[in-house]
C-alpha cells in the first residue's frame, strides 16, 4: 500500500500505522477478528467517495474522476484476502 495516499474515514493513512506499529499493533485486532468471525464493524467499512477534477474548469460530470478513501484496516483485510485468493 502507498504510505501517504489519501486519508480514509478514520483520518489515518498507512504511514501512521507503519510508524506506530510497535504501539498499536497488538491493539489492531479488528483484522484478526474479521477473519475469525466474518464480521466487520460498520465504522471500518465506511468509505468516502470524492470527485477530483480532471480539468482546470470542469463544466460537466465527465470532467471529474471519482476516488474512494477507504479505512486502512479495510485495505489490510482486502490485501490479505487478495493474496490468499491469488495463491490458491
């Protein structure tokens, strides 16, 4: 994952988790809990969708590109699932 990509709804990027892993690593049990129970907190599953303009003077919706700002924990879960599926 890119370390300084856009912040998600939790207001943290991947760099924050990497830089503070010794402090918060054991507290990040949401990922383990998801794989054990199949349940995910609603707050983790929230995503902000925003529009980024493609031109200096946008005049219609085609002049924008949508991006999703997901929670870092959600991205970690997705990466783990993706690696598992690709391997098998």
